[in-house]
């Protein structure tokens, strides 16, 4: 395989006296779906936010698409952000904007597209994530939880990114809705050639769509395939992947 599309080296994050990551290393290969898992407080979402620049770590280096994210000036950092999209929990949509207007937010921020073209592209993205054609005119409060996640995903895809970051994408969904969303992510990843960085606690998602899994343990990462983790003797990995819910996911 070629150079990693995301490279994290020696990452250290802390909040006051609490050290979350200490010397964490991680490579994300282009075109893969990488699942990020770990126990409560291990810093799964913190890692995501460090990579996209919302949190500044205490030490370490992060490269995205070959660019050192901490060495960029404001304009360069802004340009790099157009290469990824982010789906936060529950969509994180602007409540005062319609779905179509939410999808157009990245276009307004990063492009000079005419309003008519923005509206047409928003319609295409909304259809792409499986929302009905009338969803664009609705406000987030008028949507179900699953529809809000799809709307958030449409916004994440607004600029045709190479990388999509997903923070607990199936949290709060019923099993059927979660399975449908997993299928949507895999189909989009394959059809659009996306690299997907997915923070999740959903064992079914790990089994269904992840090529590799990065487990946050002891402030660092253990990375491998599902079979690698099943064979790993580390107590937390054994408890997580071989526990009742892990066995149920394997059997499904």
C-alpha cells in the first residue's frame, strides 16, 4: 500500500492533569474503513477532533494528505479542510436552517458557487444519502434521528471530500436503522472511493463494514483486523470482542 492518507505520530493529549493519549501512533490507509473503539474515557472522539484541528494536542505530529496540520497557516488549513467531511453525533445540524441550507453551509464557506448551483448540488447530496426528495425543505426538528444523521452525512459530503470522519454514526438508532446506515456508509465508501474514519461502540458496525479496527488501550492504539483482535490476549480486547455482545455480533 502507498503512503497513509492520515499519519499520527507521538500524539499526547491532556486536560489538566489527565493524560488521554501518550505517544499514540496511527496510520489510516487510503480507501479503508477504519473503526476506532475503546473504553469510556480513552479519547476516541478526542483523537478525531485532534486530527481535524478542533483540539490542539500537547505534543505529537499529525499529517493529513501529506500535510503537517500544525505547520499550516490559516489559509492552508482552510484549504485542507475541504478534503474532508465530518458527521458528528445526531448530525449537529443548524436548527434554524433547512436540511438543504445545512448541506449548503460548506459550499458557502469554501466555494463561490452561485445559489442555483448550490441548491442543485444540495439536492443531489440529499438524494445520495437516501433521504426523500421533500427532506431538503424540512428543518432538523421535523426529522427522525436516523434522518438527521443522513442529513448530517449529506452535509459532510457537500464538497466531495476524500475523507469522511464519523463520530458514533449509529448511536441512538434501532437495530434496523443502524444496519441500514452501515450499508449506506459502505456503499458510499465503495462508490465514491472514500476513506472512512469511524468512532463507534457498535460491534455490529465493526463486523459489517470495517476493514481494520484501532483500539485505544493504555493511552495508545492497537491496530489490526477483527481476526487480529479476536486472537489478541489483552484482557480488555478479550472482554470486548469475546463478551456476550461480541459473540452476538459474530453470530449475526
